[in-house]
């Protein structure tokens, strides 16, 4: 059995370790990696997180736990399977998928956390497969949430023209959005169709609120 929680065993999050079950010959019940057993083997809503080493901790963990609390299945995809470490250098997670493994048709929601330049956002935005995943979500009008430097992926994928969105206000992110035809707004959260964006970790309350409102409204 894939033990995602080994990195947390000495910390309070180890309480989640036994909340996951495996059904022989089938996928995990509940979330594949995180969360609570669903109590049956039926397919639930599934989310994919695109990230890499040196992600912004709060921007990944908080939305993921929020999804879990609503019974979502969550996969973490990175360039390679295995440990990826947050910017805090304190917690790590295990990516259970590679980005190249992902078929976007298998998922109902896309989450793109941020991080500093040179970390996860730069790695993800330069991945042609990550760009294709984002393009697939937009073409099917499935919900996407990106925070901080996460919208860089949407710029690289050619998805921001004519769209209202926000991002981190430094490191050239707003300028890149504007050059790609996006309409950048300095707000804690911006919702435009299937897209929810926020600026930085201090906006996470608004970010997760609008994220959950969108997916609960049945836009999946």
C-alpha cells in the first residue's frame, strides 16, 4: 500500500494516516492520497493538483484539505513521483502521479498552487503537458483555481486573453498576464467563468470560499 503519510508520522497530521483504505483490484476508496474513506467504491469527484518541488505550503495544503472535507478525491502530480518539499522546508508530500501520467478527462477540477520564481510555478509553467492539461480544462469549461504565481501556467498555455484574473503582484506576473491579453485585477479573489484566482497566501480564505462555491454550483 502506498504510504503517502510517512513524512508526517512525527507530526500531528499523522492522524490522517489510517483514514485511507485500499480495495484489491480497485482504486483507493475516499481519496487516493488524502482524506476520508467514501464508504463505497463509486466514483466521486476528482481533483488534480499540478505542482513541483518548492511549492508554497499554504497554497497547496489548505485547498487540498478543503476538498477532502467535501469528499473529493485528490491526486498530486509533479514532474516525477515521490517527495516534493514546500518552501517552508518543513513538510513534504509525495506526488503519486507524474504530470505526464495525467489524462485531464479523468478529473473534474484543476488546482494550481504557487511558489517563488525558480520553484514549482516555473517548473509547471514550462511543462508542455501541464499546458495541455490546463487547455483541456478550459476547452471543457471545467473549474480551475490558480493562486500566486500559479497563473503563469495559464499564460504559458495561452488561456488568459480576455479573461479577468489576479495573481501575485510582483516578479512580473501581472505584466506577463497583461502581455498575454489578460485583464489583471488587484483583488483578493477574482472569478471569471470557470476560473478562480487569488494573489498570495493571505487571500486563501477568499480563494477557497470561491473555489468551493464554484464547484458546489455544479460547474463540473
